[in-house]
C-alpha cells in the first residue's frame, strides 16, 4: 500500500540506538541480527479473525509499529510515523506438514528480510495445524521493537484478544508521550552537564586500548564481522534458581546479577583473560514510557577484573557496583559513547565488547491453552550472547553465537 503525505503523523530523527541499528541493517540487510520475535503455541479453539483484530489494535495503539524509515537530506535517516497501518497477518495451512516441514516453514518465516523503507516491520504469522493446534509467530525489526517491547506485546495481547471477541471498544492510543519526545529528551540529556559527566565516566572506563575477547573457535575469524547467528536454547526449572535467591538476598542483588556473574566466570574459564568487557542489555524507558513499544534498548558495558583471582562473592560485588554506576550514567547511550570515544575498530569484531548478557522478566495471564514457546533476538550481534527470560515456573535460556566461529 502506498501512503500519501497526509497519512504521515510526524517525521522525526532517529535515536542513537536506532541509528546504530539502521547502519547495521544497511551493512548486513539479510542478517537476523536486528530481528526480534517470539513463538506462541496455542492448543485451543481459536478465532483467527479476532486474533487479527487484536493485533490491529496493537498497531493502532503503538505508533512505533506504524513507523517506516528513509534516508533524508544528506543521507541522514529519518522515521515516518503513520496515522494508520494495516497489520501484516498471514495464515498458513500447516495441517499436512510433518515436524521437519513445520520447522523449515517456521525458519523461513523468521528469516524473511525486513525493508525499513517499505515495511512492514512488524509481522504476525499463524500456522494452523488443526482446529485446536496453532503456532503463532511474531517477528519485528529492532528499529521499532526491543525485548521489553515483546513483553509489553505479550502483556497486552491476551486482553486485546478478549476485548475483540467480546466486541468491546478499544482505545486506539493511550500514549501520553510520542517517541519523538523521547528522542528530543535524549538529545537534551546528552548535551546537559549530567550528560557530560556521564561521558567522562565512560571515558575513564573505556579509554585507551580495549581488550578483545578471544573465545576458542573452530574456524578463523572472518575479516569482517558476519552477523550470522544461531541459537542453542534450553529451559531450567525455577526450583534450582530459587536456591540462588537466598544468595541474591544475602548479597542484596537481583537474581539476574548472580547469573551475570556466573557468565563472567564462564568467559574467564574459556579465555583466561584478566580483563573482560561484557555488554549488558538495559532499558532506557523514562517515566511515562514504561508501556510503550519502541526502540529503547541500550547496553551497559561491564568491565570485570580477574587479575586478583576474585572469588564468586568478590566478583559479584564488582558486577553489582559496575551496574549501579553504569545505570547512574546512562545519560550517554552506548552508540553515543562509541561515536564520541572512537575506539580502535577491528572490523572482524563487534565494537568494545564481544559478549552480551540479556535478562528479562515475563509474567503473563494467558488465554487457556496458550503457551510461550520461544523467544528469538540478538542472533549474530556478538560472538556469544547469554539470553535469559525468567517466567513464573522456569528460566528460558539461550546461548546465541556467531556461526562463522563455531
């Protein structure tokens, strides 16, 4: 569908995080590194029309799901927020597919490239196996949807689905602020005295030559980072994790810090490097934006020192203190730190850090028979990523890695 100028609500610049994703996409447009998505298994009767209506309501409510991108003057990218966008909803008959064919179809759906200039950048696909067996795939580009946005979508979808089935009226938009307001406030923060103080903090942490993470690999590293990723996923019962909660409470840290510290130890054991940089996915949503779908993700850089061979509790203290200080200096988003510091670049590696840690909490009141099956994100962005989604009864874990090095 072509859109006229009067279909556009506003045209705004990109946030620093979006600019980084824009250039990553242009460098590797076929890569899944900028894709995020999830899979829901539905074992119940389903009204596909009502489901489509629920997704249309989502698009109507969240402006970032109605956004496209283009190169503006002097090739500077801008984003176009549309008043209305029709949901991309595809229904596929999978009743004759065996498990192998089904997996291939799911992979094909996930792997379809995105075109930020044309859209859509948010796609939904329903694979129908029988009248009570469905697989629902949600796929989005990180330019408009981060991992917290997936949680927001998961939280809203059951309520919207129930409202559509009941014929209830749904508010088209609830957002007090626009994403453009967030971008303007980010610019103000970066140019403020607090922003300059934050930049000085990161100069002290990341100044000079930075260590490269040298994980063992089966193949030589390509001359240029490939952004080709794959995932090894596994689930963990929450019962063992509950044992760690006691340690977390005693040390006055969240459970996520325990797993992040363990990840640091894993990296050290495989590299024996005393100085390790790790990215930690963080959320930059300010007050008023907590329930807005969009690109708010950032990375806090954690620098771990193993030179004194710290024990677990000592290293946990390092992690806790680094995260506290890092969050206190988030007036500088990670892409702005990179563009300002201009660290030496090795095109065969992601800049600054080559390992990434992501943790998110998901608590959802599902429709009967609905269950979250899988979350996919960040594939290929770093050499190694540990991605953990904490649900009520289990931890959904995934190691995502660069297949060029395996």
